[in-house]
C-alpha cells in the first residue's frame, strides 16, 4: 500500500504545472482523494438545486423590497455601505434576473452531518479543483466530476470563449485560472479563453466576461466604467453579475428572520425551506436599533446587543463575520470566534460591529465544530507518509447549465485539528473527493 501511495504521489508531483496553481501558496499533498458515501453525494447534488432556488429567491426578495412589496429594511440592510452608483447599477432592469453561474458553498462536516458556513459567489479553487480531478482520475475512477467535469462546467459559463478578468486583489488565483483557460483552448481551438488584468481591461463587444474580482475593489480598477457601460448596453455579459447585495453573508440572517418566513416558504416551498433550515446555521444581524421594552433577540434572549458583550466564554461559541463589501469580507479575514477571544476583545468587537453597522454590517452566527477525520499526506520534511487528524471543509462546485444545476467537482480541505477556521493554508491537505460505495463518512473518523 505504501508503494502504491508513493507512486501516486510521484504522478501528482509530475503533473504539477510549472507555473503553479496558487501564487506564493502551497499545501500538503495526499495520495488519496477524500471518500464520500454515495448517498451523501446524492444529497450534495440535491443541495445544488436548493441553493440555486435560494439565490433566485434572494434576488427576488431584494427586487420586491425596493418596490415596497416586501419590507423596505431588507434592501436598506443589503445596500448599507455601498456607493450610490453601484446600487443604481445593480438595480438595472437589463440585469434584473441575472444570477451567478457558479455556486460554491463552504460545508463544514460535523458530527450530525454538515452545515453551510457560507456561499461564495466569486469562488477560488475552480482551476485547482479541475487540475486535482484530472490528475487523480489517472489512478482513481471514482473522482466526483471525473477528469473533465470542472472543465465542462466552466466551459458552460463561457461557452464561446471569453475574458477571465482578475484584479490585483485576487492575483493569488491567477495561475489556476490561466491553467483552466489553457486547457479549454487545448480542447477547442475555435474559441479563445484568456486571463486579463482587471486594472486595464477594455471590453470587446460580444465577448463574455467572467468576473474574478470583488465589488468593493472597483475603485482600484480605473477602466471599470467602460466595462459597466458595455454590460448595461448589452454589448457584453458579466458573470457573476454586478449585484453586491447578492454577495452578502447577511442572507443567512435574513433567512432566519421570522417576518420573512412567509416569503421564504412561498419562494422555496416547504420542503426546501425545511431542508435549508437543517444546514444553514442560525445567524443574527447586529443591528443597533433599540428594541421595544417587551422584545428580545431570538434564541439569545437578550434585549440589547451590549448584553452579548457580557457573555461568559462558554456562551460565546459564536462567530462574528463581516457581512461583505469589505476587504475583510472574504477568506477568514473578517471572522472571529468569541470563545477564543479575551473578554475585553470580544466586547470591543461587539461595540465596533454596532458602531460600524451603517457602513459595514456584521453578522453573528452559531459556531458548529467540525468532526475529526484521519487522512494520509506526504510530509516533505521527513519524506514519509503520515496521517493527519483534522477537520473538513468540503467545497462542492455547482454550475448553472441551461437552468440545470450540475455538481462538477468537490474540493476537500483538511485542516489540523487545532485550527478553528477551515481554509486553505500551508499545513492543510487539499485533495479532490471520490465516491465511496459502502463506507460512510463516519467510518473515516478516528476513535476518541
């Protein structure tokens, strides 16, 4: 078994692109894809359609809010801190129904199943997962999506070629997108896919754009007005659409707000509403607006957010997250776990969240601890195969292909057990996921 694993690792290393996949970042290699029970893969496929319906409902709720047909505070929350011009552009009728063509939820595997930490509408890892799937499929026939799935999925986003426009802020991901563009050109010479810097991009009529930059970064893109005009006039398409309200983490808080339940039930249907309640962690929006004397914040049973600042450490299994439209709104930059903070720092962060609500809203979210798994990796220091006991972030990639939602791959990040935030890092394993016929996820868990 060790000899087989070493041969597989050698094949992976030999397949690694000379230009790399992430700028100035690396990770631990494993000879094994992460095993997922066939039944759970079927659940992941169903989840993709539920999330598509959820995003469509989010778009609808915002549109109805600005028309006065749903509470006006919905749009007010979602527009907080955004430039007026960007808000106006996002409301243009020409893009009213546009939705992201790629959906990537971050799933944390827990003792009870999984929860959705967040949904990323401008996700990294597309090229990386495509490369992992292709590389591991050379010796594993059960990789989710197979060798071409991620390429086929991204091809559906830009079917006749197009421009992958990346900002300097997102430069880490340029190598993986250059890899995927090159592979698409290798497969079809009739069309051209290219990766171009956002800072000097000039749109070409009829050429589709895949946006790989955050909307808070627009002031750093001097030519963005030309791109927006071309989009508004229908000369180019842009995906994900220029809709900052769709990229807010506060949607999870809005999902749990009682006054909106009737809307969610109608738009999602009872079955989807209940299913999403099982996997969307309970979340609150830290709105400093005073409550009536008889009211309390649900599930926390407090009257004022400053009471949360006095929670004991054992009551602070809560995540503070910058909602979006901020350099702190992506990765793990704007996240803090209350239980890990000294009381004074927790209190300071609560006060800051309330003080900056109008310009940069923050949400509070229940923290769900990841389950422990064991997985093999190659230790470059010792030159040996070792086993990591770690927690899992599973990132399935869904592509919207002619109104059908298709699961094309699933990136697994395995983080050492002592890490609270599960994201790519130097000491994490990144590997694709495979379909396991009989072994369940629980059987991959070490004994306590």
